[in-house]
């Protein structure tokens, strides 16, 4: 298939682009580089062993989006592009609603005009709101912050569009906590500023860019009191997209929802200790207050994806830490070193 990957220069998009190429698909990337750097493209091309066409523009620009679809005949779209920082979404809700909903409108309008019927959409465990433990896909969706609402709303918008045109095939993929990096250590997660998320923060402590990890609370109702999450290696997540895309070519369902997670929970301290094993020494940490809005426990029930996609996670938490550490060590300042 010829696939348009929106947000293909980003963390999850870049790993997925590579697996799509390896699975024999043709890939075209669109990204405005608002949260990624052009340097990733050269590295992707080196890994893929081929040129990757990239269109650097904002999907909110409907004319450019239309022109892209008019000049390239796509079979499917994988839509990663979006803003994703929970805290920032509370500060700048309008930016989040405008960018995340607007980019989806622009893409889906162009798809409809040009007869592209398959879309894989990046959703999140955040759509389960405060009810994220052992989540199955039939749970009611709601959100606790503007970022989360953009995901709930985009899911609903896509469902409504699919009712109006039953020839469409949409996959809503609800990711749990993506971490890790490509085994080469040449592409990985590259947060700008102080990382919001646990794994990149630990990696920056390990490489000496941060003094210590702040553990946000150790009084949750969990085995060691720290928050529990379902970490999924970004390579397993990327494989889930390839499987979902292939499933869309044969399913009768207009909208398919799949959780992508391991089904296992890991606490903050367990992840820290796994990272210490990868690095070979202890890492400094301090327990501080809970972070507002955090749930105690989040993990997927991935049975539906296991059954319907023939997909499951294959990489352990130790693999996730080893691969993150290789990326961080080789690129202490991310793509700024490129
Ligand atoms: P990322 O920020 O690394 O990648 C997103 C990419 O989209 C960036 O390269 C950015 O420049 C681009 N982009 C944003 N708005 C755009 C626009 N209007 N036009 C063109 N390009 C635009 O994020 P990621 O971690 O790779 O996440 C990808 C998707 O998965 C996002 O939709 C995110 O909400 C979702 N998701 C991520 C996580 C996670 O923890 N990383 C968890 C659940 C869901
Ligand atoms: N944590 C710390 N210290 C840190 C960062 C995080 O202790 O410096 C803890 C958090 O309190 C939480 C766990 O580590 O218990 C994981 O936190 P992350 O920020 O890595 O991940 P979240 O589960 O909070 O958030 C992720 C995505 C969101 C998405 C959400 C779905 O980053 O985009 O999952 O619920 F909305």
C-alpha cells in the first residue's frame, strides 16, 4: 500500500515508518516539525536504505493537504500528528482543540475527496479517564484534561463520519505508555525541554542531564505505593500499526477499536530499578508529592488486539530500558547532536 503517515517525524511515527517500509509499503511523511526535528529523516533513510518523501507543512492548511492528496494516490493514512502534553493542554486548550481536531478534519476531508478509505488513528488510554485498570475497549470514554478530550472527540467524530459513509474503515488504536527506541540507537524519543514522562526523565538522569528523578507519590494503593503503568516498547507499538492497517483491508467493521498494551503493570520504582540494571548502577531519586490528575493504576486488556490482529507485545521492560539507554547514550542531547 501507499501510505501517508502524518506526524511521521515524531517519536512513534518514525518507528512506524521504518516498519511500514520493512513490510513492503510505500511511505510518504507529512509533518510540520512543531515537535520533531528534520534530522530524524536522514537517520530514518539510513535505516530504511531508501529515500523517504517528506512534506513539511501544517495539516491545518487544507489547501496544501488537498494538493498532496491530488498529486499522490494514497491507499491509507496513519494519523499520528497532534499535540500530546497533558499539562500544556490545560494551559493552552484552544491550541490543542484547534490543532488536534483541525488536523483530523483536514485529513479526513481530503481522504473523502480522493477516495482514500482507510485511516489508522493514534488514540490513547487517556480516553478511559480515571478508569484505566484492566481497560477493555467497550468501557465508556471520557477525559480529565483538554488533551484527553481531543482524543475522545476525535474518536467520536471518526465514528460519526463512518456512520455517514459505511465504505470507510477506521482503526482507533488506544496506546498505553510507549517507551523504548529502535535497537540501532539512532532514532528514539526526543522531548523538548524538561521531559513530562517517566522514561525519558530517568534516561536524562542516567546520562547526567538531570540531578535526580522526582517520584510523584509513594502513597498510592499499589504494591510499592508508586504509580503503575503499562509500558509498551515503541517497536511493538509500531508493529501494532502495521497489523491494524492490514486488518483494515479485510474487516467488515467500519470502526475497529484496539488497545495496544502488554496487559502488565510496572510501578515507577520497578521501572527505575530496571533502568538501573541497564545502566549498571543506582540512580538518585526523591519521593515528592503526587502529580495532580494522575491515576494510580493503568494497564490494558489487550485480548482483542491479540485475537483480532494476531499481535502481541514481545519486548520486556528490561528490553525497553536497554534500548532507551542505548539511544540516550549515543545521543545525550537527542537530535540536537545530529
Ligand atoms: P510526537 O510529538 O513525537 O509526534 C507527533 C508529530 O506530529 C510531531 O512530529 C509533530 O511535529 C507533528 N505535528 C503535530 N501537529 C501537526 C500538524 N498540525 N501538522 C503536521 N504535523 C504536526 O508524538 P508521539 O509520541 O509520536 O505521538 C504520536 C501520536 O500518538 C499523538 O497523536 C499522540 O497524542 C498519540 N499518543 C502518544 C502517546 C505517548 O505517550 N507518546 C500515548 C498515547 C497516544
Ligand atoms: N512519574 C514520576 N516522575 C516523573 C514522571 C512521571 O514519578 O518525573 C510517574 C507518574 O506519576 C506516573 C508514571 O510515572 O505514575 C508514568 O507517568 P508518565 O508521565 O510517563 O505517563 P502517564 O501515564 O502519566 O501519561 C501517559 C501519556 C499521556 C496519556 C496518558 C494516558 O504521557 O499522554 O499516558 O493516560 F494521556
